[in-house]
C-alpha cells in the first residue's frame, strides 16, 4: 500500500463524538512516550501530521486522520502517564475503553511497545484485557534503531517468550523504526490485506 493522502479530520473527547461513518478504522495506542506520533508520521509520509512532543502524555483526545480518502487512522491517548491526576486518569481510561469496546468501525488496534525495555506489567495487563474482550490487536515494537542489531532480536524474542506464558497463540507483531522506516511496508501491507478482506464480499453475500 502507498499512502498518497493523509489529512487530519477531527479530535473527539468521547467515542460518541467520533465521525458518523462506516469507513474502516485502525487505532494506534501505547504508553506515553512510546513514539506513537513519530510512527504515524512515518507511516503516512507526513512529518507534521501527528504532533510530536518532548512532553509525554500530550494527546488527550481521539484523533481521526483520513487516509487515501478510504480509511481512518486513529490516534488514541497514551496510557500510564504517572503525572495525571486521578480525575484525568479515569477520564482517559473511560475514553480509551469506550472507543476500543464500542467503535464497530475499528478493524484492528495497534499496540505500541518500546523494544528497548523489559516487558511492563501495564502493557501485559492491557493485552490481557484486550484478549478477554475479544479485541483484534497487533503489537508494534518501536524504536528499533535505538537498539544494536544483535540485541534487537533478543529483546523481541524475550518479549514474545513472556507473552507465551499467557497466550496460546501470539498476536501478529511488527518491528519498526520511525527513523529508518523499518517495518513500514509490512505494517501497511497488513492494513491493506485487512481492508481487502473486509471489502471482498463472501459467497453468501454474492448469492
């Protein structure tokens, strides 16, 4: 897939304020400072599409971007930012869970994980929650360029080993770098394949 157009559409405080449309959506989420905005900009080829910030936890809304006038890329707030008040934290949790559980247009959730770090309990618990609720998701390891090549595979393998303690079948995963564009083609091809599978009528529908 080649992204030829990507435009910001709207920022919504709650799922019921999201665009009233039947376009397919792919949401991106991760802990604060995981490199979400940089990844979105890399995938779309637009360095200014999603705002990047040196201060983690800036995204407080559900942001919709229209891709190729065909499907939406959705930037969800980061979770786990320690400096939020309890009221802000609870509001964000409600916003995130509301979108993930109620937004029927969402075809897949991409969960971003910083490949430099050990598996974090907050991420593992979040994945477990996704599994319990039957949410389709994939893992996107970010910042691969920050790890020496010999250690990168070891970090990924270590993470997958940890996941196997809870998961009989591992989710699809990608290893990416916003700096080198590693994983861009694979991730966009995955989205394209899902788009085609959703848009291709089944034999029953054709009949």
